[in-house]
C-alpha cells in the first residue's frame, strides 16, 4: 500500500512529514513525500492577519488532497483553522511535544530590560508581551525558522518568540533564553502536535493504517477539546485565542481564553469534561468566555483587523 504524504517545504514541515513517513514505513507501507507551497509560505512581507486567517498554510494542500494527488497532509496542529472545509477531516494527532512558548537569542536576555526587541508575528504572543512585559517592543519576523534566526543574527531583533516544539525539532535548544510558563503564556490551540488531514474520498484501509500508525490517544483527546473551544470562539490564526488541555485521570481539563490586541483586556477560565466527550470542555469554555467579556474583546479585534 502506497501513501502519498503532502507537506509544506520548510525544514520543520519536512521534519514532521518524515516523522509520519517513518511511522508508516515501520508498518510496511510504501510512502512518497510531496512538497507544496502555500500562500503563507509565499507571502512573507505582510502579517498573516493581512493575508487572511483562514487556510493560509493549508488551502493549496487541501486542493491536492481533494484532487487525489496526495493521500494525506501533515500539518502543525496549531496551523489548522477552527472549521475545515466540507469533506476534510483530521484523523490523527501525533504525540505531543512540550507545549511551552520560548524566547531564543544569540546572547543572554533579561526580559525586564528596556529597549529589548523581540521578533514575532503572532497576535497572541504580541498581546501577552504587551500585558506582562510592556517594556519589550516587537517586530514582525516571518519565514521558516532558519530565516528568522538569520534575521535575528543580522540584528533585526534581540530574540525570537517561538514554540518550543519547533525549536527542539530543529536542534536549536542551545539558543533558548527563556521557557515561558503556560499558566501565563497559554499556548495556541494544538501547539506541539502534528495533525494529519484527509479528504473524504480516501480509501478506508489507508485511513485506518494512518490512524493506527500516527495517532496518540492522549494528544487527540486534549486537542479535540482545544479545537472545540476554538470553533466555539470562531477564531482564526490572527485572533489571540489560546487553549491548553491536559488529560488528568478520566477527565480532560481545558484552560484557555482570549486577550485584546493591546494586552489590556483578558478573559481566562477553565472547564472539565469526561475523556469520552472532550469537545464538551471546549464548548463549555467557549460559552463562558464569550458570555464574560470575550465576545466584546472578539468584536473589537475584528474591528481593528477590518474582518
């Protein structure tokens, strides 16, 4: 059985695709890696919110899935929009890496310093810095991880604000200056995990093979809760919504919220649900956040972004 694996072409995206390839080949499957450029990879001179938050890193890949040119697509789970187009489905989530945000630098940094500039294009990370470290300025830095590090070393910023998972997978742990606490810096939904997407026409045997080889049950339960929250909030990549779920005993515990773009207003709460229905935790959290100031923050974000 041959499985054609679609992926973006960055080194990190390819690391993820090769990881899935290895898992599949251990079960005797034949595989092929197909690289696909996405809108988010091609347009690097403007922020994601200006490009449009839906499908920035997935649209072209989904076209290849629907045509049958590829069988599965491997994504970073945090890049997936809250609602997939009709006919598409996430069937597996890889074992989750540490979810923390980190700041990397070529030299020691004190986050209390004045005049510090951190590179990030994430509205969530920018808002958190404005709230907890108003002394820090941010500058938009986009491109693959190696490009961002080069820009940092050329002096465009003092450090980069990134996910630990990508830094670790690319072997840049020695550049980590600060690992940020998830109680304050709650990560993006899905951060640290690989997601496998398919189109409805995929052969049932291939679907079963991929799920059996790739899916990590604990990671899936947590991310299903997080994604249900994201869906309830109608959040995209450019909206600073965050959520992190953990499985504790037979419950999924979800901690999440929303923060205004200027960092002044934040609503955070948590919810619990049985592992048999993780989406319930996300739906309940979304209802609470929206009813307790989140809807106002969300409306203001959309006004500011012109969406």
